[in-house]
């Protein structure tokens, strides 16, 4: 257990390490409770460093012996590492330590999962393996010898030797320790190969537990597609003889980009039509691409320090989004990203966990793998690309790779390549990296003598990390529509740089309707005085798919707000608009499915709070249900035909076309269920031959308060498939009515399959409760109590997963005083738990700092 005394680390304190590491040799003698790790590390004084103190990180290690140049030394050892007098000349450090993978439940460092050895080192897990300068700016070449009585022994780089009970790996590319990986176990490979653009053959393996072989084909295809795409689009070629991916059941996140040996949560790589939904397939494809793309953006060019995390994560998320747009549908991907940003990043940016894309301080870096660093970080790159144009973006990226290959870089280095290529001064743009919070852009318009003027005002709420916000560069893509719906001005990019700024358009015959922030060109909250008639007009005519969808969203938000706060009836403009879209067979089914989806209840609570209205979760839930029912009735004529039209005859394929049809078919089924009480859904359930149809049907039944028999049958059918059973846990909690959700979750925690130490199962049950907005916030606070109980129980076992899940409480000050008091009491109870981890302590302290 770590000492919870909080130490804050600051970006401004960065100092290079006193030594350069020329070479690392590691030997692992594997044993579940007593693995021996021997290290032999060649150090030399770093000419760029002032501080020559020889400090090596190390946690939870039993030091057996240490030598410098062959002579035994007695370092000064603390809980965090060791210091030792060291020569002011090149020397060799050798150490032998003992660690216990079996008892490592935190899933950081070397640990065991279902009998196999696995590692997770990012961000600071390598220090739980051996003593080392565990910081990303220390890069070195690693040779790893693994001894163990297991058939598969893997590490980074290329294989050198493989004999009974022993394997040696060599990674020629200098890397920081966070990219180190080791896997050992009884695994089987799904193998393939890829020939790179310059003709080099790369052996590809996806390693899984016996029994999972049939779930590998899709992931392998996704990998090959990613390798090809990165060559074609970014000119990036793979650089080792092998690329290994391993699926692990116990993993704190989605996946990890270790050099040449990516380790994946099995949920993020294993897929089959019977067990995975179309959404699962798409997510897996994106994660495989993401981790693969890190090979250049992250591994070949890494981060100087953890404050620069967005340098690799924002860029790699941006690249994986480009990939998904290319291989699937660009508008659908963009809209999904906007939905996700509003659901996860906006609440973070505007609450107590708010931090800049490049934070300036932290206590536990694992708490900063956030939607802000990742998703807003990607948005910032999207804005930069829009501002400089595609050509300059491509040139800047070529320069970035050429100039910084093999280096550990900063955001300054990143922006400099753009400045050098474009001659633009990006100092104002850089505020996107240093100012926290979501800018609010208010638009007003003026029409006089054939001139149309749009005036913009940008504001950013001061926050703890950004007390005095300055105007940012905000790219706003705008188009104008004439009264008959024709586009009179094609998309133009306006660059907002001042707090207030106007742009005029001449030569127009009539006052146009503006389509502002096309393609969601900046991660901002846009405000404009408008009415539902105009929103309906844009929903019918906008040529920009994102804004067309946005017009429907705005109508939905408006009607839900009025329904939840004033008891209004569903708005006719919304109902008619959606009906028109639904009937428009020229529109992509996937796009129409998105049009049918409502804003999330938590998002709505957020917008109400922003508007100064205290959200009532139950009223929001009722409004959502009522609107769905009203919509079902309003479009009922169209439903049977559309449902039939969306049935796929061809053999199952998780491609964009088929999954779009299934998405719309299932959205229609959910409306039909409101009308027929689930009759059609029960049929779909009975006939389903893939998980997308089966799960959607079950979900519709549960929404109708039915499906008990199907739920039991589902369990019977899938009880041996842990990933499907995660769905079974999650769906019941998410679909439970507000009164029942906590009870359902609580009952499931007593199910024999509730293995709370497995992060996937924990998230599927406890995490799902926080996603059931009205259920979690049901009055009385039982949801808050259940979550807090489990966070307190999990913290000593797995601080990372615990800390991450604390964010369920981040929006607490939005709600009424009773709920605030109940949540505060639970947060305080967590905070006061003896020996609480550093991870969770930091999270609850920050969340509690919010001012109601
Ligand atoms: N880089 C890893 C995330 C590591 C998280 C450490 N707490 C996966 C990714 O972003 O690709
Ligand atoms: Zn990443």
C-alpha cells in the first residue's frame, strides 16, 4: 500500500535525469510469488543535467543485492526508490530483486491473470518490477531474458533465442520503461503476416487463452488494415520483425501500446458475431488502430514527462478517429465523437476535475488519463488541422517525424513544427493546451441592406487552474442557407481570436439562416437565440450532416427541457422533423439511427444546471420516456416497413453498411416496443443469430419491464463466456427502472459470478449503476451509498480502477441540496477511510473541492 501523503508534482519543476542509460539487460526467473528480476544497466553522466543525484524508482521490491561496476553497494532504500553514491563516469549498475506477481491485485507492474503473467507499466508501473529511472525521457535499448516453465514467453522487440524454459528478446529501438512488457503463459496464437511498403515481412500474432481462437480473426484484420492505413495516410512503416498482441482478462483499461507487444483487455480485442455487438466490433477496430498508431506517435516519438501526455494521446486519438472515418462513415463517426465529448469531457471540463489538456500539476498521473487529455486533446489537433489546412498538416507531421524520431518531446516541439511549416504564430492557439474549461460562444446576427453579420462573443469561466482566462483561437465553420433551403454560402472557416468579433457577408438576396460550427469545428458550447421553427428548417435542409443532426438534437433538448421543467407536451416540430428524417431513404441508416437517439439524461441534467435550473433526475427520466412514447406514436405508420427494410439477408458482417442497418432496425424496434409491449422484440430475441440483434431485443424487453425468461435463457446460453456475461450484468443495471436500479445492482453483487476483483465485471455492475442516471440519483441516496461501499472495498485491491470510478460523483453540485448532502457524506466517508490510496485520495479531494 502506498503512503497517501500527497506530494504534488509540477511541470515547471522539470529537470532532466542525471544519467543517460545506454543499455538495459533484464533477466526474469518467473515464479508466482517469488519472481527474481536481475538487471544490468549501463549508465553514463548526462551532459545536459545539473543534478547528478543517482536515484532509481522502486516500489514494493525486495532488494536482494546491488552492485556498481561489480562491487557490492548498500543503497539507501525508501518506499519510493533508492539512492546510492555513483561515479561521475560511465558505470554498470546491477541489481537483483524479488517480486510477487500473484499477490499484485492492482494490475500494475508484473501481475498474474488466470494463470498467465502479464505487465502494465504505463505510467509508473515499471518501478514495481525493478529499480530504474522510471520516467519517459529516459530511453534505452532493452534485452530481456525470460526463464519459466511456460510454453509462451514474450517481451518487446524481436525474438533472439527460444529454447525449453527460456526465451531472449531484443528491442533495438530505444524506449522509456513505461513501454516495457512481458507476457508468459499457456497461450495460443492466431497468426498472419504483413508485408510493409518497403517489402519487409512482419509476423503478426494475436495470443489468446485456448478456447478463444475463434474470436481472433476480426482483430487481426483490423491490425492489417491499420498497418496499411498508417503507411498510406501518414507514411509510417512498421519497424520490427514481429508484432504481438495478447488478450488478458484482468486489465485496468482498454489496451496498452508496449513496443512490439501490445497488451489488450480481452474485451477490447476478442470478437465473434455470436458474442459481440456491432458496436463492440467498431470499438475493437478503433482500439487496435489506436495502439498500433502509437508505434510512431508515442513510441518512436514519446513524451518528455507525463504533463505532455496529450502529445501522444490526443494525436493518437485524432489519428484513430481519422482511420474510423475512412474505413466507416465520416459523419457518423464525427457525430458519435461529439456525443461522447459532451457526455464525458464537458462535465469534466466544467466541474471540479477540470484541468487543461496539458495539466501543470498532479499527485497521481494515472488520474490524468482523462477525456480532456485524450478527447479534447484530439479536438485541439482537429482544430489545428482545420486552421492550417490539410496540406500544411501533412507537411508538419512529416517534419515532426523527421525531426523528433527517437526523442522524448513536449507540446512546444509539436507546435514548433507547425510554426516552421506555416510561418504562423501559434502562441494564442497554445492556450488550448493551458486553459481549462469549455469556451462558450454566443452568436448574434444582424441583417441590413443585403449584408448579413454574425457577431461572436467568447467566454471562459474562471476555474482553479485557469483563474484569468484569455481569448482562444476558435475556428468556426459556417454556411448560410437561403429561405428556400438552398445553400447560399458554402462552408467557410471563420477564425475567432478576439473576445468579441463580427463577420459580414454581402450580396445576399434575403436574410439567410446560418449553420454555425459545422462539423463541430471547435469543442465549445454554442449559444444562439433561435426558435424551433428555425431548428426544424435546418434539420430539413442543412447540407452539413453534423449540423443537421445537431438541429434535431437541439429540438430534442429543448422539448425535453420544457417537458421536464414545465410539464410541457412533446414539441410538434421535433416529432415532425424526426418523422421526415426517418422516412428519407436517401439517408444512411446509421445516420438515421443517430437522429432517433435522444440526448442522454445526464447531459440534459448538465444543460439544465448550466442554465441555472436544478435538475430533477426523475423528471428528466419521465420526460425521456414520455418523449419516446410520443415519438413512437407519431411515426408508427413508418415503423413496420422500416423495420422490415432494415433486416439483413446476407451472412453477418460487422461492416459499416450492415451495422448501420442493424442500428436503425434496433432503434425502430425500441419504438415498436413502446407500442406493442415488446412482442416484436421477443420475436427478434428468439430468432437472433448474432449478439447485436439478441442484445438489442433483450434491452427492449427489459425497458418494457419484461424479458425475465429471456434474461434467464441468456445466462444459460452464455454462462461460460465471461465477456458476454459482463453484458448480462451491465444491461440489467442500465435498463432497470429508477426505483429498481440500486436493488438490481445490489442483488447482482451477490451473484456467484460477481468477481469484483475483475475490473470488467466491476465496471459492468457498479459502473453501470452510475450510468443509470435516474437510478443512481434516486432519492434517499442508496445508489451513492452502494457505490461508495464498493469503492472503499476495492481501493486497497485496485486503486486505479477505484479512482477512475470516483468520477461518477464529479457532477454532484448540480443537484438539489438533499442529494448534495447525501453525496458529500459518501465522498467524505471515502476520504476518511484509513490508508486510502494516493489515487483515490486525490480524486475525492478534488471532487469535494467543488463549491455548490
Ligand atoms: N497508453 C495506454 C493507457 C495507459 C493508462 C495508464 N493508467 C493506452 C492508450 O491510451 O493507448
Ligand atoms: Zn493511447
